[in-house]
C-alpha cells in the first residue's frame, strides 16, 4: 500500500527520520485514505518525546497545543500537522479524559488505546499500513467496532458513545453488536460530557447520509442529550395526511434535505411539539394546533443548552416557527417574506416545506407544485432586483432629514410606510415619488 502524500507530510516523515525517530500517520487521515476520501487534516504519532519533537523541528514554527498529553503542532509550508508521542493512558475517572498519560516507544501500545478499529490504523511510507485490530476489514464490511472491550472503551470516555453513532451516520456503517450494546448500556454517562463536545458530534451526525437510520434506531441514546426526541418515538399522528409517526416523519424529512446544519437542526425540531399539542376531533382525527410555536420553544431551549451559536439558533427557530405557515404564490407575498427573512433564509424555508411535504402521505403531497411556483417567483423577484428591504429604497434617513424631519422615530415610521407601499406596488421605488409621499406622510 502506497499513499500519495502532501509534500509537507513527506517532509515531516523525513525530518523525524533524520533525527533518529519514526513517525506514522494515524487515525482519521488513514481511515479517509482507505475510504478514498481526501483527508482534511493529517495527524502523526511518533516514538519521539514532546521535547524531542520540538528539537527535531527547530527550523519550523511549533505550537505546543497539547504538550501535557504529548501533542505539538508543526507548521510546514503552511500546513498544520499534529504530532503526538506514542502514549499509554491511565484510568478515566471523569468519563472523558485519562487521569494519567505515560509516553512509550511502542506504536502498538498507542494504537491499542484508540476508540474504534477504523481509527486505530497507522501508515508509514516504507512500512505501509499497520493494522493491528482489523480496521481495514471493518471498513470493507462497513462496521463500527471498538478496539478491545467495547464496554471498557465506552466507560472510559463517554464521548465515544456519540462518536460511534456519528461515524455510523456519516459513513453509512452499522454498529458491531457488542459495540452497539456498550453504547446503549453506557449512554447515561453522556451527562458528564460538555455541551460543546456533544453539539460538535451532533452537528456531524444529523448531517450524515445515514442520519435517519441512527435517529430511529438509537433514539434512546440520542434522547439523553435531546430528550425532546423521546415522546415523538412511535407517536401516532392519527391524521390521513401522515403515513408515519412523528419521529419517523421527522427522520424521513430530514434525510431529504441537503446536509446543512441549520436546515437539519430545523427539520429535527420542526414537529417535536406535536405530542404536547395533540388533540382529536369528534371523528378521531388528530390535530396539532400551535405545534410550530411549541416546537420553536423546544428548539431554542435545547440548542441554547447545547451552546449552539445564537445566530444559528435564531435561524433554526425562524424556520421551525414558519415551517407550517401557508405562503401565497404571488410576488407581493414573496417580497413580504423576503423582507421578513432575507433571501437565503426564505430559500431555506421553501426547502424545509418541500421536505416536510415529501415525508407526508403520498396522496397529500399537494404542496410541491405550489412550492415550485413560489421558488420561481422568488427567482423572478431577485432577478428584477425588486425592492423588499429598507436598504433597497430609493430614499433613506438622510433624505428625510433634508426635508426637515429630524425625529428618529418619525423617520423610522415613514421609511417603514414607504417600504410597505413599494412592496405592495402602491407606488414606484423612485426617489422623486418617495420624497413626495414622505412629505404627505409627515403632514399626516
């Protein structure tokens, strides 16, 4: 096996060798090479101690990123390469980090401490692939399997629980039987993991090509960190528009979306308020009045707890809030929504609505044609450079001040009325016309 390595990585190998040490590519980059996926970063492990690594790369910029645990980052021709000393880890009393780390000259000891076989392979340009735990075969078989005892691995570091689900979702692999059992048995330990770490794994998991399968098969595990999922499992909607229970509908809809974080988060939460708002009419048909508002509140609370950025939360919550709102396919309505959401978020809302409808009963997928018309109108409005926001108005606050209108609130009121008139096409977006209208509005 011979890999085509970037020049900076080849130089790192040669530099370590020139100093009497041996380095290996390890972990994700080796896995990605075997999956025929271009690696995004390159990590190395070596028999050199941290001080020896620093001395070896004295001619390069070296950042002591995690030197206490044996890791330094070396910059070679603009590429950051993490180089870590082979190590053996002690007990994990906090279910996250080893209490002690001991350096070793033995590569096998280092590989044995890793989480999954697909991440426990190493590569050397002359020695080839070092695969002591069957990772390459597990890649061929599309299996996620722990190195060694899976129950011990999960008990050591609870984040591995979500990492296992994330790899299964992203790669489309199945969990090995014992590994899956260990994940489910230890999932309660996720409560010891920081919100930021959990969110980073969930971001990748929900964008995985196999996200639907993992959400439905491992709801109890995911429910530890997103408890709002649990009531949706097997919740019969009792409505002819729906052929799935709430969670299955959610997972099916999510998988039809492009893998963009805000879209996937919005779809995950869009109907989770349904169990709380469920009612049945005299005919026994289920209804969910107010579920969008309830789902929005759930999304904001959970994503805030996960320390997701405020901007992302706000975008997700807007999409959840309006996912079930009917939007007329006419230009005036399109411009109103562009003013409310901006073009990117309005396009996102149309995508959410389309995926939501695709996950309903086939005979009720009647919104797809109207959504297509809506998107066509949106394209026309953008192509025409129509005015739908204050920045597009032919007049601004300075123009109104020039008319002698100095009160800030009054200026804001008039600009808002002018924009409404332009959006409604009551008058044209031309400066002379808007100036006259502004005079009339001020006199009123």
